[in-house]
């Protein structure tokens, strides 16, 4: 069995990845086309492209793969991409529980692993799904380790100072 690359958790800002080489900043989006709260605000303060691409992807969803479990990488610098990952149903907790959909997060992370390996990049993220999406890190962390770290992909999780 291949060695598992340990998951690193550090204090810092996931929009300023602390690594050399190619980097992918991963975060979760909802399936409604809404972009306006949480980590996406930090992304939009740095780069306009991920929000523009996400809104366009949602607007033309009848003819593309937009939906739970889908991932799109948006290049924002020569060596930096932002991964918009659709891993939450709606934006509010309701009868179906919190917006996070762990099965969709799993599919997103698996697809992300393929993309990241092809790029030869490392992954940088906040504790995805654990803010507005209402998920728990105890359920998300094993998904990240299984889909990325177990494939020898370096992952750094950032806890904001």
C-alpha cells in the first residue's frame, strides 16, 4: 500500500497558500448558484474569476455538469487554481438537515484528486463544509484523507488566525 501523505493543519489564510509549486485552493459551493457568504468572500476579494466562472457554470447548467459532486478548476495565477466544488444542497438547514452533502463532497474530492495529480499540485483549503454548510470536521477529514492524502497529494488545511 502506498504511503499516506499526512494532512497538515496550520493557522493562516487559505487564499494565501504556504507552499512552493502549483497550488489548488479548494472550497465548497452550493447548488443554487449563490455566492455571497463565507469563504467565497475571501476568494472574491483576491480574484474575480472563480465567482464569475461559478455563476456562468450555474447559469448554463442545462448544458453542462453543474450539480452536486461537480468540480471546476479556475486558474487565477500562473501556478494557482481555485477549485469550485459543489458539495452543498441549498444554503439553509431544513428538514433534510444542514446543506452539506457528504456523498457529494466525496465525489468532489475524488474528482479534485484526479485534476490535482494531473497538475502535480498541492491542495489548500479551509475546513471545507464546516462553516455555513453545517458539516462536522470529524466527518469531512476522513474524506479528505481518503480522496487526497491516500493518493500522496499534499493537503494543507488553514484555520483562520
